[in-house]
C-alpha cells in the first residue's frame, strides 16, 4: 500500500477517547527514523478469585533507553531508535485472580489526557506517543524510542507487521521490521481540523479511522469514520455522524454507534465488506445507549453506559446487530476485552482511577478486582495492561 491522493472522502481507524472514552491520537508522517518491535516475557501469580488485591509490582526499567539500533541491527550512537527484547509474553488466565506484574517507567508526563496516545499490538508490544515522538515497550523490557514525526500524533494502531499513525491530515503506516513508511492515506472528510482520532485494525488488514473535532467551545461533535480495505489506494468515508469512541472491529467487520434521527437516540451499526463503492455495507441494528464505551469480547459487541452493560450479537443477514443481554455494572471509565476477560476500570475522578474489575459478561457478576491507585482511564489489550502515574511520571503495569 503506497501513498495516494484521497478524492474528497476517505478515512481510516485508530483508537482512544476523552473522558467517557479516551481520545485516540493520530500521527502525521513527516520525517521518520526507525521502529523496531517484538515482545517480552512476563508471568506472575495472584490471590484468590473474588478478592481485592493491592498493586505490588516488579520494576523493570527507569525510562526510555538511549542505546540505539539501526534498521539492520547495527549499533549506532543516535538515540532515534532503540532495539527491544524478543521474548514471548504470557497471557494471563481468564479465571485466575487479577494481579499486577512488571512496572515499567514510560518517562513521560503529558500536560493533559488529550496528549495521551497508546496502542497495543497483537504480540503485546505497547506503542505510545508524547507529542512528535513514538515509543515502544516490548514485553517487560524498557521503553525505547521507536519513531520521530513532524506532526502531533492523534491516534495509533499496531498490527502484526505495521504501525499505523493518525494525524490531523492523514493516516500513515510504517513497517515494524524496518521503520520504512509503507502507506499513506489523506483524511479530508472532517468539517474542521481534527482534535482527536482512533484507529482500529481488522484481521484481514482492513483499517478503520475516526476523527473528531470537538473542542471546549464547540461542545460535543459527531466523528467522521473512514475505511481503508487491504490494498486500497485511498480512504473512503463511511459516515460523518458517528458517536466518538464507539468504533471496534472483529475479523473483517467493524461496529459503531451513530445517531438515529427518528428516535433521537443512537443505533448500533455493523460495517460488512462488499464489492460496493465505498467498499462496504452498513447494516443498522438495535438501539444503542448514549455516551457509550465500546469493546468486543466473546464474540459479541459490548457497550457500557450509565452503569449498564449491553451485549449485541453480530448481524444476521440484513437484520443488523441484535441486543442479547443487559446487566448492571459499577460506574466505569473505560472497558476492553482482553485475553484475561472483560475488564472495567472504575474511577473516582475524571482523571484518576483506582479499581480494575473483571466481570462475567452474561451476568455482570464481579469475578476479580485489583486496586490500582493513580491509574489513568485507559486499558490496553489483548495482553491486559494499565497506565498509572507515579511521582509525576507515567508507568505501564502489565497484568499477571
């Protein structure tokens, strides 16, 4: 996939959102140095199920490494990129108690949540951005500089082979093996300059991107949603009225909520690939709750709103996603499906969270809890991890 001109309408996908959903960040591709990512190893044990555990971690590093490695693996003095470990992470059990593992200093203290941009690859490598710099944490290894850009990152997504960076004007992909730019798609469908974005990747290489331009002055605004199928030369606009932060994907399908003009509420929509132009079909389904947090877990779309957890089955023919269950949950700040189960973060304020909860998706019953003082409203998966603030610095805590 190479750079291309977008004809009027196009977009793709990254993930993150502001309070009630961390805003996802995007990065514009300017000049880029390299980027190398693998995975590390982590394996811890925990306490009995159903109990509350206080975080106790093993420190792995004190900040981003300064030793650099070139794309070919040769050591050089420049700090633009750093090699990382290549060990394999262990997936925490979905039935064992939640417990904290390695504590990794990210050596970053953003001025506000809008500056926080994180993504986790399918191998557990965590990428994060502070301004124009993208870092990587591979396994339990130290943080390392992965990439420099000329633009502020709004969103990130990591696939098995490529890293996707969203900015105010484009989605750009880089090879995780070499750091070379391998794709670029302009994003021109927004009615104003984007202030937040999210990127989501499908199993077949499809990328979806949402961008939003809400500000304190403009208030709540709907997001613009793009899709970039495998091999596409441009991004195509799916919708200009999407509830921000509700985009998730499963396989080659995407799910999101958009306003229903006839009911003054929202509707769950499943995007299904097709030979059409734009390349796909929207299948509207059941109603969706307002200001939802979204995840995909156990073969179902999960939306959380106002302490209610809604589960939807994928579209059947033309009927669209159908709601299959509704359970009560604690008030949460964010939710995600992981290899360790469906996880929720509860927060005492709009910026600080304290408790991680794993629940039974069908009943809403609490299966395990973990106290995490100072956690930010952000959960990473599929290898579960949280980000906390310790002594003014952000730290990544792997769950065990």
